C-alpha cells in the first residue's frame, strides 16, 4: 500500500475513534505495513493535528502500547463559534411570551452540537470522567456530542420513573421556577464510585445542577465538572460554584425586544502534551 | 505543503463534515495548493473510502462545484454490529419485572450510537430528508447520531408542553400500553412542507410512530422514512407498514429468563455512485 493511502486510512481510523488506544501491531497488520513506516505516517498526522490545533496523538510505549487521538479545538474556532452563537441568540424573534428565550432549534443543529461538544471535550479533557450525565430533555443532544468526543457513555436522568428503567433512585428538588420537581435515575445506569461530567443546556440559579450533584451522592459518584451551553448572569450567586458556560444571558426585555448575550465564563487550557 | 500533509488535512476536513459541499477553490486556497494537485489527492481519498466501503466522494463540477463526503458503512460491519447487539441484548440480566427489557445503557454507549447512526444514515441516504425527528427520551441520542452523519438538524417532540418552546401543536394518541398519551411540538421547530426521517429506540404496535406521522400532517410535512433500534415481532400487524428496524425482539420470558433477539428487517442498499 502506498504511503498516501495508508495515511488516509490511518487518519480515518484515528479521527473516528477519539480517546481509544489503538494498537500499533494491529494497525500494522491491517495495513500490511512495517511498524516503522507506520510510525513515520503517524508522525506526519501528529504534526498536522498539532499545527492546526485540532488534536493530539498520544503514543504509549510497551507491549500494550499504541496511539490515542485526543480531539482539541483551536482557540480561534472557539471564539468564532461563541461570537456566532451570541449573534444568533440575540435575534428578537427568539423572545417568547414571559420573557423566555427560544433556543431549542439551535440545540438541534448538527454544526452547533459538533462544535459545542468538541469545546466541552477540550475543556474537560483532563477531568477523567467515566460518564457524561444530563437530565432530559434539551441537554441530551449536547451531552451525546460531548460524550462522542470523549468516548464516554451518556447517562440520562429522567423526570419521571419508567417501568423500562428498572429500580431507580428518585429525589425531589426545588427548580428555578420554585416548583417542586422530581428526578429519577435507574440504578443500572451508573455503577457506584464513578466520575461524571454534567452537561446541560441552561442554568439559571443552578437548582437542577445542584439536584444532579445530590443525586450523584446517592450513587457515591463524584462530579468531575459541569458544563452548560448558556447560563444567566442573574442570580450572580448560583447554588454551585464551579461550572463552565459557553454563553451568558444577561437580559431579555419583552417590551423593548432587546436581548443581551455574551461569552460565557469558559477558559481554554492551552496545555499541549 | 507536502502531499502527505495535504492528505491528512483533506481527509480530516471531509470526514468531519459529512454531506457538506466543500468548494475546491476554497480548499486549494487554504492549502496553498494548485487545484490539480488537490484533485489528485481527492482521488486517492476517494479510492480508499470506496475500497473500504466507508464513504463516497461526490464531485460536483462547475463554478459552484466542489466535493461532498457521503458516509457509508460496509455490509460486514453492519452484520458484526447487529450480531453483537443481539448477543448483548439477550443477556437475562436485562429482564425487568413485568417482562420488560432494559436497553437504556446500550443506547448511551458511544460506539453503539456511532455505529447505529451510521447505519441509519446509510440506509436513508437517498430519502432527501430535511430533519431527523424523534420523541423524547430514549430515542434522542440515536436521532442525534443519525443526524450527525446526514448533516441534518434534530427535532424533538415533547411529552408535555413547555413555556420555553413557544406555541405548539399538541395531539393525543393511544400508546402500546393502551394509555392515552400526549405529544407536543413547537411550531418554530419545524417549517411547514419539510421532509422528516423518524428515528426512535423501540417500536411495538407502532402507536407512537403513527402519532408522529399524524403530527407531521399538522405541519404539512412528509415522512421520508422510519428507523428504530428495536421492534417486536408481535403484533405482526403494526399500525404502519414501512419501517426499518436494526433488531427484532421475539420473546422475553420472565420465568425461564429467556430472551430471543434477532436481526431486524433492514436491508442495505449496495448502490454506489
């Protein structure tokens, strides 16, 4: 096989399997190539990804050794994306009766999901989470996209308890709208002593995220991080401290039809390994 | 830039943007390369994808011309995947009280979502859908994964009507469990005269899918196809005829703890363009 063909296949194999440790020996077999040629190919791919800021190829030596692709996103792409989101979100047509902001369409766009998932995967890459956790409904696509780039399972907390979920832990909590709400998580869906990354669409006072944290205590499970697509600037004191938001909603005025959305509180780590 | 580097970048650009028409002129600019070299690179990539059965590169000539990557999945990978699913699903530990089968964990696994999404995208690639439609909750990850490979937005029908969705169309229907249920879809989420591909996790009699079809009439929208992860063999006469299932559940016996799962009714088109 020619080098250029090998490079197409290797690039495809790596990009389609983020975070998986791929054995050099197996890849060499599949491509009927010497390991030494493979190493040269991988170093070309590594250099391109590194130069573009789109990924890291991590090499593990030894018998169980191999190579692992870790997706990254360059800072300029994040900035462009967040600016674009702020522009789209500030469209007065999005204002709903009661001063709510319509965002469901955005959270179904494939490019938005892909980009946001990649950003969360980059930000939380060092958190060593075992699962991505979300609560139905609007946060699920975002959680799935993040989980894809981290190669983790997604676990969905339900609002009600279904017979198809088996035995579950249910808790009550007070939501931002001051209503008593219930959430429920199947016992089978999460082994005890895991680490979860919480991903959701929206955070106001943080009541739902706080309830998810409380729920995790029932599963003896640690919360490795919390990421939301949009948080509100008010109330400033949320029910939890450490969360990452991509955008911040400051203001929706139903009368003057003005919306203020700005960059969230996220920071990108520049750490390259 | 060396050919091998260009090929890494081109492969990445194409694979990360399924179904998008990418301009040759823009790509040549970005890579500071002649269009003729680019065409040679693309033909190498095209040959590898075609040989592997993992994708088609469609070239569009003319001023607005470019290249489009259409993801495919080889038949042997589909077969392996479905066999593996049947094996996992037949684990007696999955039997829940009442003879239900626990599948939520499977529908959260990144590899399952990726594979199933890719299979649905392959099967429904000719259907010219504008949206992927699903109903909360368990079908959402599958719908998002399919929509990613088709580069379509995902639209989620809700079980209740939320204030953050704006005005909505609500319908009542009778579900498989013979309960009267409600579903609701925001007016804003789907323009009239669209074409949707319905993706869901499970189908028994087809009551939910039928209700989605009825809902689409309210939006003057055509249903281009229906895909489910699992359907049941009973009742044989479903409330709709044309659907594609990846697996078929024949039997769950709570006493003998036996489960029978087999390949679904799907067919892969072998059409290559």
